[in-house]
C-alpha cells in the first residue's frame, strides 16, 4: 500500500525560532503560513512541517497524491482506499475520512508504541 510522500510534522513552541534553526541546517520554506502557525520546509532529501499549537506531539505524516516536492501526482492511492485497507487489516483508526467525499481528507492512527501517524491528502 502506497501511503504517499513521507514527512515529519514537528510540534514547535516558536515557529520563527524553529524556521531560523532549520534554515541554518539547510532547509528552505516552500509552503504554509507562519502567521497561521504552520510552515513546510524542504531540504534536498526530506520534508518537515513546523506546526505551532496544532499537534501535541511530533507526528509521522504521509501525503497521498504528493511527490517529494509537494507536486500532485498523476496517479496515487486515495486516502479513502487506504482507510478501507487499514480497516480490512484490523487497524484501529483514531480519526477517519468521510468515505462519501472525494478530494482532500485525512485519517490518523497510533502505532503500538504510541506514535501518532497522520495520512493527510491535500488533492
């Protein structure tokens, strides 16, 4: 099952300080709005999201429909299909996408060690 592009969503206390820190590590901002408390940053090999006041914990994030540069893919597994496959395998969902809709949607699960995973489709 293809969950889409992987990134880590970091729960930050000060988005400006975090942005400056990750810029020092070579990341550049390419999406989001710091005034709204979120920013997406990229390096040559990975993507991170900075989220102030949105997540309690750092969260593994998968984005169906996006490549590593946040560009829409021609073909991908829709989040509703991913949800169906997870349910069929007995995975407990902590939030669900409305299966009567199409386009953007998200679901979440918690791994056996308590780590949150967000599957967040933007297309």
